[in-house]
């Protein structure tokens, strides 16, 4: 009897897993009341994580981000099933402006800077919803310039006359000026040279580690995304077909063949990969 009591006493209760910062729960999205785009998508983003949404063009990555940021209605889209929660509170009925004030902001695909404003004016628009003292905004502006020195050099240039890489930096910097908890980053590598892509993702990593910003990013470049993400979800035709930590996905043979163009025997041709992909081996 004594032995049983001692064993019970020594067994420490296990801590409950931490609740995710962002939770997408089995959502369905329909455009124009007839086009089903997302079909039961569920994912979680832990506080302080970098989570990647992967998949080919048209898989549903951007729609997922817009569902979270509540930008679907501007494109005649609706969440018809499921729910989205941020910090334990349902947010899918909030306006985009209310969501930004809660700390969730999206950096759109294609950068979308205000071309007629200077780089610095673009950055300052990101602080519009904050209010507060000018000194705090000035400090955050310098923080952005520390992460993106090129923007400081071009601060007086009209955004429309800057390069694609500079506009991407500006778009991320503008999001940072709102002091977000979470940034939804849509196709940050699109149209950029490999060196600039690496620079953008290195900055994402630094912002995550030093400023505590959580990222949910949609990216076709699976290789670069899995290099920096902590966890990944693969979308195909509006469904999540695979998920796992980044290291596991990088090592997965299906991911290597379908998204990295590699197989156990080495690199395969695009034609071979496309043919093999149609088999959808992980979908029974």
C-alpha cells in the first residue's frame, strides 16, 4: 500500500499544451455563392512561431490568409463553415480594421505600396491605427530602418520608383509600424532575385526572434519556406493534404518529389514530377 502511495506521489501532473495564438477551425470558403475554394481547412499557429502555407498556384494559400485577415468580402468571398480564433477569441466576424488593432495584419501579395507616397510616408501610414505619442512612432520608424537599411537610404523616394525588393521591404516595414502580434505574409519571394529572397526571409527570422512577431506565410518556394519556418501545411485544391514540422517535411519523399523536384535517385525533370504528382500518393 505504501509503495503505491509513493509512486502516486512521485508522478508529476503533465502540463496542458499551450493554446495556439491563431486557430483556423475547419473553414469552408465560397466565392460568388457558388465557387467552393477552401474545403475544411484547419491549422494552428503557435505564439512566436513561423508557420508556412505551401502549395502550387491556386491551391488556396492566399484565400486562407484573406479568410484570417477578413479581406474576403471585398472579393465576394464568404466563410460559410468553421471559425477562426485569435488569442482564444473568435475573430472571423471582425472588420479588417478591428483585426489590425488586435495585432493581426496582412502583407498582400504583390506588395501594394502607395506609389505616389515616399517610402517614409508609406511606413508612417502603418502607424495610423495606433495613435499614441510621436516619440514612440519615431522609435518604431528607426527600428524599421535598422532592419531595412536600404529603406533609410530611399526614404525620400516615391515608392512607385523603387525596385520590387525595396517595395517588399516597405510593405513589411509598414506592417511593423502597426506593432503587430502576427503578420500574414503572402508570397514574399514573388518576382524577387534569389539574393533578395534570402534577405527577406533572414529579416523575417530576425523579427521573429528579436521582436517576437509571429508569422503565417504563404509561399510557393517550398525550399526557402521550409528553411526558415518551424512548421508547415501543404494545400492542394483547397484542402490540407499534409502537415508537420519543417524538418520532417523537408525529409519527406513526397514533398521532395512534388515540390522540390527531387527524388531518392536525385533531381527529376519537371515533366516527370508533374506526371507523378497527379497520382496524389498521400491521398488514398
